[in-house]
C-alpha cells in the first residue's frame, strides 16, 4: 500500500497516455504553482514527493482487522466555484498518494455557481471511471450550500438537492432521511447562523457522521468562540450530534491532494472499497489531521474512537498510537483529553508523548460531566493561529483529532 498502486509514471504520462500531474509539475519545474518564491523549485520537489504515500505504516499497533487509508472528502472543480477541470480531480488525488477521494461541488440555488443535473451525472461518471475497488476509492458527493445557515457535504446518495429543494436545516435533514447517504457539517461557524446553532434533529443523527475540524489550513476548534459564545466542537456535540471529526482541503484550485499542511482524514477500513469506506464513516472510525501520512488510532476501554462506552462513570484506560514515519520519530507531542463545557472544551488531562510511540493512560469519566470525550494531538512547540480563551491548553498547534467516544449507560 505504497500509494503508488503499482503504476510507474516513467515519462510523466499516465496509463491512458495523457500527461499526468506529476509529469506536468516536473516539466514546469513547479514554477507554475509556486511563482518565483525563494526555493521554489525545491519546494515543488517536496510538494510532488509522495509525502502522502510515505509517512506512517498503515497498520495499527493497538487494534487488529483494519487498515489506515488517507482520504480527502471535500474538493471542488469548475462545475461549481473551483478553478480546475473536473476530469483531472481524481487522477491528481491518486497521484498525490491519497487512497480515498471525493469530488463535492456546490449545490446552489438555480445552479448558479453550482451543480446542474448534467454536471451531477458527469461527476458520477468520473468517480465511477476512477474508482478501483481494493486500491482507490473515488466518490461523488455534493456540498449543500446555504449562505447563512452553512454548508454540508453529502456522500453516497444517488441524487443531490439545492436550496430550491431544501431551504432550511429541517428540510435538508428531511431530504437526507429518505436517501440513505451520509453527511457532515462543513467549516462550522464560517456562515453566521451556524446550522441554526447546531439545532438537533434526532432523525438525522445517524446520517450526520462528521464535522470538519480542519478545513484548508485552519483549526476550527475555537472558530468564533468569542463572538458566538461557544466552540463549534462544543456546540455540535453538546447539542446531541454524534459527529466524528475530519479534515479536508476544500480545494478550489487545481492542486488536488498535493498541498501539505491542509486538512485530511484518516479512515480505518477493512478494505479500500466504497462499501467499506461508507461503513467506516457510519462507525465514525476516522480521524482528522493536517499532516500527510499521519496515523492515529485510539481506544478507550478497548472501544475504538467513534464508539460508545456503556458506562455511567469510572476510570477508563486509553491507548493512543501516533506515528508519522521515520522523520517524526521522537517528536514531542501532546494528547489533550477534551470534555464538555459551555464555551470551550474542558481539558481534563494533557499527556506528553512522542510520535512513533503508543501512549497508555487512564482518565476518570463521569456522564454527569457530559457524554463525550475527544482526543486532540498537538505540537506544543507551535502556537494555534486561531486560539481560544487565554491560557487554554489547546492554544498550541493542532496536529490531529480523534473522533469522539460517547458515554451511554
């Protein structure tokens, strides 16, 4: 599972004889992407180097039966407000070493700057053509796009809906309920009404599988906490949603999959197929990171992230496997244990660890303090560019987030 999937781009051409993205980058010396910035050619080589395909080994050190795949589930093209040819999206992400890729153009009112019926069909045909069960999962999705309520990605549906068909959160959830797919809250808080402040809809709980905690280069943990009064993570999970946490690039340019430092998702799957990716999404068996090749696996009381702890209270043992391959071995990292509070998550423990190791620690949990727990992995040597309350332990640089566990006696 090197990420190259057995293809050798010796002359910068792919198997269909077209110039591949790697070939174009090599031919242009990367200067198209990076302008004349100092060290541009070197930076281009780094960008093209299969950082995604390398990184950590794909096997967990603490669980059996699943393999880590790297995915980006939020990307745009000329079919909405992106700059790039949709024909190139899936090939670019595959060349970049991603295992799972989704094209999710906007669904807007009257298809202005958004998907039309023919474009939706085209996205499906492109995903089907790129999908290789066992080695590369290509998905068609769409981004339901409300300028005030917010944006939501939808995957694994046969149809899409725009604001004419779903003009409110309740109508969106009602549409979703009849269609069997899964969905997630995007860049939570960028739009002013923040999904009616995450107003809970019990009928949509199982299908709303994710919230973007990393979008592009941004950590959304504290986004808008001072103006809205609450962290999006706290607002979402306290409302009753059971969303896992993902990172996405939200690419609007033409560099799908290649840019370092942007959000991405790691999914723990029993096979790299659409059905198995959907199963991992439904199980919330995934994590968010903005480091390519990063591995995070975590259990609480033997239950994997995204799962339910059938307890009222007690000391729970966590095991956390963190790795990013040889270059990060020994790098100091913190694991912050996040619990509910009103405005920002309460950090009940900070564990000092290093990349390339398994951390084992015990945390007392009581459902009276709230029914969720999340692990945030951080780099203590760097500041959080969007900090929260003064002195908060999460004002350092976010590297990854586990999906939550829920206490359900």
